[in-house]
C-alpha cells in the first residue's frame, strides 16, 4: 500500500504540482492534470465542478481524508489547500493510486 502523505510530499518536491481550486479546475478543463486531489473539506460547489470536468477530461480525482490544513502541512505550505493538481509526478509513485477505479477516499492527515 502506498503511503499517500509521502507520495504527495514527493510529488510536490520533485514534480509539477499546482495548488488551489482555480488552477485545479483549469487543469481539469484542459486535461493537463494527471491526477487531482481534493481535501475532505473542499467546498461542495468546487467539488462538483472538479468532478464534472475530470469526468469530461478523463482525469482521475481522489478525495484525501484530511482537511485542507492537513494537506497544506504535507505540501509544506502555510496556507490551506483545498485542491491540488498533479501535472508531472516527478519521483513519486502517486499515479498508481489513480489506477483504482472510481473516486476513492484515501487516508492521511490526522484521523
């Protein structure tokens, strides 16, 4: 089993990752994202937009069980992160998570 926290941190350090809901929606619309990760407390309107555009562009979407503050801590940022899009995974094996079918909730953060 892949450690989701470690995989996200590695992708942030070595790959190309965009933070924020606006850039995630844009990357989902254009299909540039290879994976989108949502925090559990992502606003419902943003979540529905992202789910819609990800379905159109065949971009996998994963819901992280931690909050936006937990996700920010993993990424090493001081601001809350509700959504992030991974354009290039770098040395991370995070794209293996997207091989699972459907939207999944992955454990991580404080539980």
